[in-house]
C-alpha cells in the first residue's frame, strides 16, 4: 500500500464535531460554513466548490420540518458513492453488528447513487422518530449534541472530492448516512443518541462536557461489541470506514467501562489504538443507558 493510500484510509471516518467541546464558546448559528483549507482535496476545484456552495444554500434556506430539497449531485459524485459502497459492503458483512445489518436492510440504500437526505429522513423518521436535518457545514459540538435531545440529527449533504474517494477531512454525506443515518433506524441506538443530547443539556462545566464527548466518541462513534465470540462494530465512525473496520481488530480492546472511556484521549486523524468492547449489544445498551440517565 502506498503512503497516499494509507492517508486515504486513515481519515475517511473523520468527525471533528466531537473535538474541542467548549461550553463557554459563544453559540454560533447552526449553519456556520467552514471554509475549505488549502490542503483540502477540493480546494482548487472551482466546480466542486461552487457545488458545495449550492448544497450549503439548501441548508441556509431550510426551515425545520419542511421537506428537504434534493442536493445537485453529479455523475462523478455518484461514482464516488459507488466506489465507497463497493469497499463497505464486504466490510459490513464481516465486521458490522447484527443490529446495524438489520437497520441497513430497512433503509435499503441505493448502491449506485447518493441517496437524497429527504428519502433517508423519511425512512428513519418512520422507524425511530429521529429527524435528519441539513446543515451547511460543521456545527459546534454543543449545538450538534443538544439537537440530539430533540431527536434531530444535523446532517451535511455534500460528498467528498472525487480525487480521494476513500478520504475526507470532514464528515460528509457518506459518514452521515452510512454511519449515523443507518444507526438512527435502530430504536435503541436512537434512544441513546437522545439521552446523550439530554445529558449535554444538563452539563455546564467544561471538564464534564469533555468527558461526555469522550464517552460519545468511544461508543456512538467507535463502539464495538462481541457477537458469537467475534468483535463487531456498532460505532458510526467504524461503520462508515472500510479502513477503520479492517484495522479495529488491531486495537487495544478494553472491556466497556464508561468511566474509563471518559478519561481516555483520542485523535480523530488516526486509526483508533484503543476501543471499548461490550459483551453484547444488550449489555452495551443497558450500561450506556444507565450512565446517561444518571448523568
């Protein structure tokens, strides 16, 4: 594998929303747009940037609970989705937990085109009551997490640049739908997301909020569990990344201890060296639910 290929696999899961949670930071509008950095794969692609702006406008003009307008994806971008999907399908069969695979069947995502947020939202809403709402770019961690309390997942619609189909420096529609969207079609995972949002609303200190963000990272984003003696993924960062799924068995697997997870630092730009593994899906659900209810 070349260095470029390694870099692509390293970061195709990145979700920077959980980084640098600061309760004292002024709350910005939920549609604050993050400018593309000069090292972003699409920075010098004028057409890509124009389309990103088009898609951002959808969110800027969106009113909660209104029908979600379709994003103007190109054939090239649909091909990016297909490339990623071809990598993820065998990875899911081998490494995803049964709860996720069942939700994947329910949503029946199209393999050859990017599903519109509108159609995914309709299915998720009917199953778990969770709503997916578009945002223009990354939002502050507190804004993102507190919306979960209301059963709302703030969701980007753009897709990564075609030059690096297995790499993205920001959460794109692949991470949002294949990771979060699918798991929110699980009643129990949807409940845990709501409980995280409610716990954040009850939290005022920076240290406590940082602890919660770490628990979210090591469970909702990078949680694993055992099924029939095998380690399986239920975390969205794992399930939306063929690279992470392949590497998760090389991590230091520790028994799920939520208090311990709350004290472990993480780096979103590398494969995760430490993962917390529950004995079962039911065990994970009961442990995490109890922790959040009593937070």
